[in-house]
């Protein structure tokens, strides 16, 4: 299959890029074929995080995002920062000591407590409405490159393969998706991106990427403790004093908390 543009990864950046490409093509009355492939069984399946979201970039992409029903329904109303001392003790820090970057209220634009997965599903709907082809359940396995190393598309891995590597009744062989341009939006540790970085030495003379372990949970909380729009930040216990790390919890409209 051939396209003008193939985008690997149906996260916020990949879907936003697809939408903008089609918007520009439609404005110029030019025909453009754009395909987004996503390894998850559905768009948003691999986007597990809650988030506090400032819609500035979204407003540039879709000025009428509210009328389109974007899943931004819970404004952030309050921030609290705690220093965790042990399993039972925590000290709340005054707002004056909280870094400006951690303030999610005030300013010239409201911020919202959202599900990043729901935002991606909504962006996929907008992309398809603009004419983008979105293929969930398709994992990019390899890049297709010519003798000069120029990327000409991707190879989709076989589908319907058992854990031991044998084909199941539903087996479908992998296929080539060729494109004039291929955009890699795999996330921070995408396997194709890592190979290309190594192949073209894109990290030579640059600081290496820094990674940390992220744990995400979804909590059910009692209704009487539910405060939509509350954002909690914490640092300290159970980490050692010489270990860097922090966490946050956000409260949507339902009586659940996203914790990371």
C-alpha cells in the first residue's frame, strides 16, 4: 500500500500531525493520503495516563474544540503540594513555595483534568473526519530503506501469531506501507526510532536521554472525598533521600483518581 505520509503511533503528536496535514491539504485543495498506524488494539489503548492539560495547542488545531465535543470537561481548580515523610505523615507546602510550572490554576487559559486515552480517541475521530486512514492493531516492525538509507515506509509485522511463533487460523502476513514521508511518533522509547538514532548517529555529541520508572494507578475513592479538579503533587517517601522522583494525582468528574 502506498501513501503520501505514513505516521507511526496514534498518540497526541502523531494524530495532531495527521490532522494538520489534512487541514493544510484541504485548504490548498490538494489531494493527500495520510495513514496512521497504532500497535494498540484501539487508539488510546497504550495511553494510560491521566493528565492536566492546557488546550493552547488544541485551540490552534481546532479553534472550535468545545463545539466538537473534545473530552475536556473538568477544569483544574486547585493545586496542593505535599512532602511525604513516611507512610503516615506528610507536610503540605505553602503555595508560595510551589514552582510556577506546577501551578495549574490561574493564568490566561484554563487547564483541564483529562484522560489522555480519551483525548487520543477523540483526535482519531477528528483525523478520520478529515480523511486520514487510522489503522489500530498494526505494529510497525521494520523500516523500509533504499540503498542510501532513505526511509521509504514501514513493514507491518505478521498478525495472528501464537506465543510460540506459529501462525494461528487468523494469521495474516505482514505488509509494506510505503510513503514519500514517514513520521515516527512512537513515544520516548520507540524501537524504530532507537534504530534510526543509532543508524544515523543522531545522538552524537548530545546528552543521552534520561528515563525513569513510571507507575500509574486508577483509584476508586469514597464519594465524600471526591473533589473534581483537585490536583495533588507529592515527593519524598518511599524514595530514598538520594533518589529523585515525584508523583501526582488528578481528580476527574467521576469518583476516581489518576495517580502517577
